[in-house]
C-alpha cells in the first residue's frame, strides 16, 4: 500500500487521516492537541508510528489574515473580498478608494499577513490603483502584497512596490470586466504567499519540515474537497452541496451550488456570482466565541443558547445559514443558491461527537427555521463528516483525484 498522512493543523486540535492512495480508503484517523509553541510537535504526535509521508493544511495561529484594498467598495473591493474568502483567508479589513494617512493607519491596525490590492477592470481607470500602490510602498510595514487589479498597469504597480522592498506577487485581475468575477489566479497567488510568508516564517515553527508538509490554508483545502464532492453528485436531481463547519472560534459555510443555466443567462450581477462560495463568521463559535454567538443569536431573535455544545452548535448553524443566504442575495440574481443544495454536510466536533439522535433533532429544528436556514436544510440529505475527510480530500484533489473521490464516496456511504 502507498500511504499518505493528511493532516489539518488547527488552532486547538491537529487532526490526521491515514489514507491509502491507490483506493482512497481511510485507514485510520487520530487527533492530538495543537502545540502553539511549535506546531510540528503536534503533527508528530498525531502521526506517530504511521511511517507515512505527511501532507498538511493549517489554520493554526488564526490562519491567514488578509486585507483587501480596492477602488470602489461595491464593485472592485467586494470582488477582492470574495476572492479572498475563496482562498480560505480570514478577511480582517476592507478598504476602498484612495488610501490616506487615516486609512493606512486602519490597515496597519488590522495586522494582515497579506494585502490583496485590486482596482479597475482591464483597460479601465487605473489612477486609484496607482495611488494605492504608491501609498503602500511608502509605509514602514513590509507586508506582502498580491496585485490583482487592472492588468494594463500590473507591471508598473508591481515595480513600485518591489522598489520599496515590499514582497509583491502578480495575479490576474479579479474583476476583468463588470459582471465577470475571476478569483482563481488571485487565489493561487494568495496560497503561495501564505506558504512562503506564514508557513515559511517562524510564527508557527522554525522546523523546515512544516514548509514541506503544508500545501494550503485549511479552508482552501476544505473548499477543494467540497468541489470534489459536488463533482461526485453531478447528474443527480439536486447536485448542489453545502458544508456547515461549526468550530470553537468560527463557523464556516462552504457552498458549490447547482447552477441553473437558463436563469443565470437572464441576469448579470455587478460583481458576478462565484461558482464556489464560502462565508466565514468570526463571531460564531462554540468555545472561544460563545459569548459573541449568544449575542448574535439574540440579534436574530433566537432563543439564547446555554452552555451545552450542541445547543450552541444549533444556534451557530441557524445564524450562519441565514447570513450566508443574505450574502448570496447581495450577489444579485444568478440562478444558483444554497437553497438548492441536495446534500448538506455537518462538520466540526460539536456534530461529530454528538449522539445521532441528538444531531437528528437539531437538523429537524434547523430545517423548521423560518428565518432562512430552513430553506437550506428542508428537503436536503444531511450527513455528518464523522471521520473529518473533507480537508484530506481537498489535499488530495490536485494530484490524487481518485483517492479524494474514494474518501468522499465513503462519506456519502456513512
């Protein structure tokens, strides 16, 4: 057997899956506490005795903190924001328009790991993009910048930043034309910067093995896994897939919706509708963010949850799904929605460790929600990622797609 250890280095737990590459069979799973002083120790503990090479993703230390600087808030900045979320980043700041001293101070206060600089469609106005590049080059911070704006001035903008000593990476425009969102090039560039400057730095570990192991920020890997799952369901009556991942600090919603080609052809949103979507809710978590979750539940008119993890998880699910649908509404009509998902996957320890009957009761209550969440779960097949294979499948999707599909076929059979 050819074995590979797929590892997710989280802020609290390091989760490992031993996978047979020829078949995608899940041989064993383990977890160990993440070791903040040096995360490599936690990886070694989780994979002890396996003797298999390691491939990993990481959200330890808060994951990738990204700031977006754009031209106009409702178009280019929003396009950059969506591209950043698709790359698995935690968006800590969004700025629009010309950066002045106050705006630069706010950007610095957000302490990003990387800045995504966008602005203008290809061949369009470039004055704000040029101004913001010069403003960033004039700061004392040496935060890496990914340039994904008007390609006509891309080389010029990159040269200004590089001359100031700012690490800079060029990408294609996230918004090459009005209504056309193209995040993949920026997503790849953000991933490279994450690997070089966050994983390759000393913040998580000085051990060079970490840089060899880690291939992606965890939400990016999970989104790749969700896309594979959607491919497996292509041709079914309701092929759309939604994953709800409730964690200790955040709740993430991943969605690869089924596209209604006829409806999509009738409408065109200003920014475009991404085929793969993710929303992250930094105030919805069952441990570190429990107090903020209770406040958010009250703001939605829900019963305030107590201390039971599953009770908190139910509240997080309802609020996160409502917010996800509201974010979709902001995309404009595009014919594809989380409401059409035929499969909903629940992830996170709060669901994995709960009794099946208790989880089923939660699903019934969420499906009955009239504030929006019910429109996602009602009528959908709901499964729990008990073995935590979505991140592992995403790590395998690029060069071992059959193994990724095998892992997720097992999830569907659970």
